[in-house]
């Protein structure tokens, strides 16, 4: 027996209940993989599209019994109330009753020591509470729950300063909570009642009932704030998605700087933007590699001679050769780029992307421009970041810490630690 094997705790049983939210899948499946590789018994309860990545991670797969819905078309909604209602109905409380029943059945059969859930898998959280099993919350981006000193999630703001900054954050935060609670709180509490649990005062309380909130990023990337005692920065999971991880890749010929373009793995109505980025690279002395992902067919993009367009390529390999990444600003792409020491040009589209963009620009590790920017504006931004070495140096400085956190043991230390010592900050 090796020293590493001797140091491992006895095998445990973990139940993961995951939502298929595009870019959140690779890091969450990566967490399951790390536990399976250490000999634990891991089962993933999720919709059918996650079966292949779960099995590839060494986990058992248990399908949900609910109807698999189409991806949430948030890109087609123009108003905050519309987005809040859509998220509540399609992603949060809409699936909760069936998810709670599926999770309760899985707990009764598998008897896990710990349930590990996606951020919006509220049905799984309710089932775990009702069965007296602790659950850990996976947050595969920056800290998204309300916290003193943290700018409101999804707005793309830098930290406020002084009394006016605190007032701004309080007002935005309260408005966001009221908006989500308007659509989500009553149906969430109905599910809690069905499982013999007391109601919660706000939707966010359900997430705050977690044994641990595992923030899958680096504290050096996020903004400082007063987080609850059960929140832990455990470092990012840098795994490539299953549909790209096993592919080979050869860099294009030439000596010009290599620019990787990596936009959303789910459709965000971004084909036109992707075309303008590709056209911009055609005006520059660079070698462009555009990965469209499963959301867009490569032949939807017209490519100039110095740009190759492919469905996928392992970003861990491409980034070893690249000088710059152009992206929509999803957390996975941003954090992997920085860990590789690469500066960024970000054209954020929605979700958490403006928040990631401001964390990059505040650290001087790239620039953010409108997703509606012209070809010429995009070309200027790419040229600026390539010419100014300060962006590369800032990205390398931040990336060194991120890479160290990704390689650290904090994630497994938390998941393999005591599962039954409830955090003192749990909110009821």
C-alpha cells in the first residue's frame, strides 16, 4: 500500500444531484471524478445528457424521472422580471417536486453520508434535509449568494466604497431577492411543506441550509467579502468537458500569436458575435483557433485564411500555445485562461459573465467590450491586449495563484472531512 492510499479515509457513499446548466457541468462532474478516483462510491442523479460524462468520471448514473426540458432561453428575454420568472419556473422550483422525490428515493436506497448538489437543485436540498442527511452546495463560479461587501450577483459591478457603495449593494441585493422570491418562494415552500419541513423566509435561505458552500474558484479571483462560516473557497476545477477532453490537437502552422476564441457551450444567440470576432482576427497578424462547442456548428462561421474553426479542441492543450483568449466570459473559460497565464478580451452576454469580466478588468488581466462591438472594435481590443505586456503580466500573476489553488487539496479536504458537524451559521 502506498503512502497516498494509506492516508485516504475509508470509502464513503456520495450522492450528487446535478443540473445540466452547460458550463457548470465540467467542474461539477470533475468533483465527482476526484472522489471516485479516491475509491469512494459516487452516484450522479441527473437528466440523461449527463449520463456519459458521469460514467466517464467513474460514477454510477441514476436518471431523473422528470421530463427533460429544453435549455432555458435566457438570451431571448429582455427584462429582469422575465429572467427571474424563467429561472424560477424552468431551473429552480419548476423541477423541484420531481427532483425532491427522486432524491429522497435515492437517499433511501443508497444511504449516502453526504449529498452534493448544484446551486439551483433546491428539490435535492429539500429531500436531503427531510431525510436528515447533510448536503454540500457546489458554487462553480464566484460567490453568488448575498454577502456583506460582495457586489450583487449578475450585475457586473466592482465593489462599492464607503456609505454610498454599501447603500448601492444593499439596494440592488434587496431588489434581486424580492424579484426571485416573488416567483420562487411560494412554490419552494410548498415543496418543503410536502416534505414536512418548515417554510423559509427567502429562497436564498434554502441554499444557506447547506452543510458547506463549496465555491469552486480562487479567492484571489473573487472580490473580498464577509462570507458565512460554512462557505469555503476550494479552488477551481479546470477539467475540459467530456466532449472535448479526449481529442488531440495540433497548432496551426506559423509563428504569429495564437488567439483562442471560446464562447458559450450553450446557445446564447451568439453566432453573429462569433462571426464578428472571426472577421476581426482575419484583419490581424495572428493565428486564430475558434472552438464553437456543441451549441454552434463550425460551418455556421465563415473563416478567413488565418483562422481555423472547429467544433472542439482540448483547451488545456490550446492554451499552452496561445497568447490571448477571446471569450463570452463564462467562469470556466476565464479561470482556465488565467490559470494558463493568458490575458482576455471578454464580450459578455449575460448570466455571471459581466461579474467575471469586471474581476478580470479590475486586476488588469484583460479588457471587456460590448458583445455588439463591431469587427473593427474587436480587432482593436485584441491588438491592444497583444501589444501591451501589462495585461499578460497581470494575468500571469493572478493565474499563478489560481493554478496553485486548483492543484491544492482544499476541495477533497472538505468533502472527505466530517459530514455531520453542522455549520454554526446555518440559517433557518
